[in-house]
């Protein structure tokens, strides 16, 4: 009986080794043709995944990371995707790490990376991580931090996503209060998203004060202020 078991085990190992040898030999030609251009539908799922995982490993060795990621996504190889993501983190490539963790459906790693992005001031990536996590509470915190760091465009993105009109107006007010030319477009954007014509008129008034007539005309038009539009057209030859 033991002899039979041993023979069966040997046969299974031999079969598996043949399969391994087959798909390992296929790797070079698949690499040459490109993973996306090869049809592997004739193989059963296990062998197909083994082939793609071998291709992914070889692509990693060659530094063709994006192609390797695609191969591992096709096999749902979360372990490999997480490993690649960890390597990106170690190199400070947090945006790429976020992509890998999202593809691996690893929420914990994604959250950790979002927290690091927030600490490091990488607001765009922090926003993306927390959007993928559907974590509105953390998005709100990121938005507040963006305001503190004067990253107004990112703050507007956050509060627009959260449909927080009050915060949008607050961002606009902060930008307007500076009266700095580089901040005023953000005020315009925030007030426009919040659909606050009264605030838009105040911004247009400031542009008028600065004698930036084209900008004033543009913002009055957004605010629907026909009286001021008519005044600028009649007296300064401004057109739609």
C-alpha cells in the first residue's frame, strides 16, 4: 500500500514538474509578444494563472513594473501586488503604492499610505487614498489641512466631493481676504462650485478695484450681474 502511495505521489510530482517546465518555457515568447496580446483561454485556470504569475515574476526582474502589475491583476495575486506596493512605499513612490494596494483590495495598507501622505503633505495622493476608501471623515481632515497649507485647489476638490457648501465658501473667503492675485482664481472656483452669486459679486468688485477689468467682467457674468456687465460693456468696450 505504501509503495502504491509513493508511486502516485511521484506521478503527481512528475506531472506538476512537466506543467512547470512547460509554462516556464512559454514565458520568453509571451514577454516578446506582450501579455495583452496573448490568448491563454485554451488553458485551464490554474495553469493560466501559473503562466501569468511566471510572466509577472520575470517582468519584475526586468524592471517592467507596470506590466508585471497587469499580469498579477489578471491572476488576482494580491500578495504580489502588495509586495510591489510595499517596494513603492520604501522608495517614496506613494502614488504608485496607492494604485497597487487598491488593486490588491488591501484597505489597511491603503489607509496607512493615506496617513503617510497626509503627514508628508502629499495632499493629492492623500485625497485619492481616502476617496478610494470612501472615508469622508478623513477627507474632511485632509481638506482642513489643505487650507492650513494654502493648497486651496485641493481643499476645493475635497469639499466639492463632500458637497460641503459652507466649507467651499469658507475657502473662497480665505482666498478673497488675502487680495493676492494668485489666490483670487481659487476664490472664484470655490464660489462658483458653491453657486454663491453674492460672493462672486464681491470678488468681481475686488477685481474692479484692482482695475483687472476682464477678470471683473468674467466674474460679474458668472454672478449674473447684468447691471455691471452693461456698465463695463458701455464704458470700456468689453465684449462677451
